[in-house]
């Protein structure tokens, strides 16, 4: 079994958490104001309250049950084959 | 009040909508495609080439039709008026009114969530499949709690319902989250049901016919989800105009 084959069982974590992490990074960049404004093409776009770090933390806190599931899954699969 | 892109209908069928959509920010899109490739490789090793391609394409078809239907019917005021649309300037490649990356993200969440749920729930446990499906549904939807409030501020997609027309959570219609949960649950169930129950009962069929029927029957979960969403929208009528979030509505 190659090293790649051994690590295949972790790919769902890479996919799921990788996607999650991308959203968090966008959120952090948005909070920091480092994202250039997006073109919209509308004269009257909807207006939202700016996202703050507290907002982002609250949104992440809603995912605590999901993190627990992921940790449990990781512990269970660590020594198993695909 | 926000409205559709001025060239919405003219550009509806273009694979590339605006050239200004090619930006450095599209790195996120490219990463998403890479994650899809990794998960397809995982599925190839676990289920074999045919099944993982059919999972991917089945989900592509299901979400592609469902989301295009939701956006386009809103544009033509078929069922009560505007719903939402994806910002034509925000994404590189498109299938109708839906960005390719959104369909890819849907695959990551549906497939990734279920694979993780499978690791948590033992096959010997009572109602194992139901538990796995519910866990996967929750995991898919909970990411949505983070995605939606962030990306609407980037105008990646724009909700067009007025506040009084929907029941909101984090400034996103609740039916969006319910639909997402149901899509993850029902499509994963459909995939398992088809390959573990339906296909073995029709073993004499040719491979082409088996695959063809798979793409036809994928409309069953779609109809199920649309039906439940309509029922939920009716049941949630008393709550219309309310938003369960801490943000004020600025317009």
C-alpha cells in the first residue's frame, strides 16, 4: 500500500474542512477590509451591516457541533483502512 | 430595492458572463475544483470509477436543475416573484444561471459530509443509515450558516425577496437552509438506495440502461425536496417578515 493509498481515508476531511477554511479566510479578509469590492452591476444593491470579528466568531460557534462530529470521525478512522 | 443584473436574460446561457469575473479572487474557485478532484479520487478508490462519476454527475444534474429552476422561475415571476440570483460578475464559469463552482461546492459538501458521517456511525447501530443521513445533512447545512452571511456581503449572490415575503435566519430565507439539508439527505439516500437496492434487483439490465435510469430517477429526490420546500413555505407563513439574526436590516 502506497503512502497515498494510506492517506486516502483522510481526503473527506481535506475536502470538507478545506472548503470550510476557505469561507473562514474570506470572512477574515472581509472583516479586515482587505477584499476589493465586487462588481455588482446594480444601481441599487442591497445594503448589509458590515461583518465584524464578533459576527464571524458567532457564526463559527454555530458550527461547534459539526467540529465535534469531525473530531470524533477523525479519531475513529485514524487506525482504520479505507 | 435590488433587482436582477441588467443583462440577466441576455447572458443567461453564456458559459462566461463578464470578463471582469476573472480576478485574483477566483483562486477560491480553483481551490474548490482541486478539492472536488481529491474527493473524486477518494470515491474512485472507495466505490469505483463508474459510481463516483455517477454520484458527481447525478448531483450536478440535480442541483443544476433545482437551482436554475429556482432562479429562472423567480425571474419570470412564475411562483410569486423574484427569489435570488448569482452575481454574474463574481464567478468565472456558468451552467445557465448557476456558477460551476457552486455545483462543485455542493458535491464537496454532500459527498464529504456523508463520508465523515459514515465514519462516526457504526453500521451495527440501530437505524445506522438514517443517523448517517441526518448527520451528513446537518454537517452540510451548518457550513451554510457561515457561507451565506459572508458571501451575501460580497454580493456573490443576491436575495431578492423583500423582508415581508419570507422567514429569515441570518438574513437568508429559512427555506434555503431547509432545502440544503434536504438535498444532502435525499441525494445521499438516493445514491445508496439505487446501488444497494434498486440496481441489484435489475441485474439483467445493460450498463447503459442502468446508468440511464439512474439519471431519470434522480428527479425523485428533486421532486421530494421541492415538495417539502413548498409545504415549509406555507407552514412558515405566520413567521414571514421575521429575521432570526442580530443584524439590523439596512434597506
